[in-house]
């Protein structure tokens, strides 16, 4: 295991459980998405303190909008929330809108990296991701969008795109993670293609913070006793 991505669900008192696509766009429209993300980041960092020690340290990935990083105050709050634990935080930049203030985003990146906070470009190849923004962000990680992974074994074009992304990322000094892995065959193909990490139902389904901690503890115990080998593509 390399770490975990923080996911949010809203247990609404009247409407019951709500998926992110039902309320995150509303938070973006109301311009409170930064405040919400900061709250979730703080909750995630609290949970991370309960994880077993690992070398290298397990990271926590948290989604943020590229435009959130143009907010100097929010960047200050993120750095403050990390304290001395910045080395374990990965900000997954999602470009749900065109980057409005790229210069200010570029100014925030070295400040974040100075505190050990890494940057990942989420859903690469979809949405507004572009080579221009890739150059601006200089990410530590590229996450291949699940749309290129779902039919990977039966699509020569998807295989060519994934191979090209892996090569591009490595030339830029970034690692590559694939989203949406649902079977062993896809996982093996990606590993053979040089993909560094992966996530998806074929590796682990979403779980509560308590369940994830128990999974880490069980995996650490098995590793110490030689009972299990690590997966080809860690989550």
C-alpha cells in the first residue's frame, strides 16, 4: 500500500446518502468548495495520524480544484493544517473549470512543495487537462483517467494512449497512477507498461477510515511474518 485517497459522502438528514456529484458542483457554484476541501483535509490528516508507520510514509490524497490554489489564504491554511506532516500529503488537482489565474497557481506550487506537499493531476486526459497546464503544474504524479482503463485490454487506441501517458510522465520526472482498475488482467497489463501505482475496485473498494486502518495493520502483520507479497500495482 502506498496510501489512500479521501472520498466524501454526505449523509443528508432528509435525502439520505448523497454521492459527490450531487453536492460538490453546488459547493463549487457557491464558492465554498475551498472551505469544504480544507475541512476534509483536516479530517483526513487526523485519520492519517492513526495509520501504522511505514517507509516510505503512506500518503493521503485529497482532491482540490486548480483554482483553489490561486487563493493565497487557502494555501496558507493547507500548509498550516499539514504542520510537520506535509510529506504525507498529495493534492490531486482537478480542473473542473478552466484555470482562471494560472500565474497565482504557479506561485503557490513552490510554497506547497517546500513543505513536502506533492501535486497530482487527477483524471489526466479528460476535462480541461492540457499540456500547457501540465507544464505549469509540473506534477509529481499523473493519474490516468478511468475512461482509458475500462476498455484497455480490448482497445488498441486506449493502450497507445496509456503507453504514451506513462512515457510522458516518466520523461517529466513524474510517477503514474491508473484509476478504475477492476480486474487482475488490467492490473498486470498496466504494471508491464510501466505504470507505478493504481486504484480501483480490483484493488480495494471504498471503505471507512476505521476499515482502512485495520487493513493496513493486517497487511503490515502479514508482511512481517512473510505471509503475503505486495500487489503488482499498489493502491
